[in-house]
């Protein structure tokens, strides 16, 4: 519902920016493990974007000269805890097997609430330490996926 005192309404997440130090490794992970598709490219900045459903994940290579403004003041510092990526319904065992084939460790699994309701979440990290929550749709007691 739109707040009448605001000149805008929130729509959803447009993009999230992750700092990386190996673009090829980053693209391989997001394409092969998560199935993201290449989006916009900004070669002068050392930036690539990948589509994550209708949102973008921006990968910014801090080793690139065009990323000088993105380099954190503290080496190894972070400014994002995690991003939650909404997924379609998935078989939990098949997801575990898929991640294992790519040597991606599962840090935690839980039923958590989110924008689409309570659903199964799997927490992993990309090759650069960014925490990702892969969250299926809401799960209902009758087993239907609405």
C-alpha cells in the first residue's frame, strides 16, 4: 500500500553489489551454481551484472583500476550480511547434491519467513565470502505451493 506522504512506492530489490577480486571465478559461480544469466557489462569500471530472476547482482572487481572507489577502507571488511535470493520450489536433497557437486558448503538450513512467507532456506557463501540465502516459496501445511 502506498504511503500518501511519499512521492513513490517500493517495488522490490533492484540489485545488490558484491565486491570480488576475481571476475572469472565470480561469473563461473553465479552462472554455473546459481544459474544466473549475464546482464550489463561496464568494462571501464571492472563491473559485470548477472540476472537473478528480475533483479540484478552486480559483481565489482576491486582489482580493476576502475574500481578504486569501491575498495573497502579495511581489508576483508564487509558491508552486507547476506542477500536472500528467492527461488522456485526445490527438492531439498537435489539442492544439497547440486551444491556438493560444485564444492559449495551449506552453512545452515532453516525455515524462515520472508517476503513470500515461511519457507525453506539454505545458506551458502560465494567464492568471495558473500553469504547467500537461497529461499524457496512459502510452504503450507497442506503441501500446496501457492
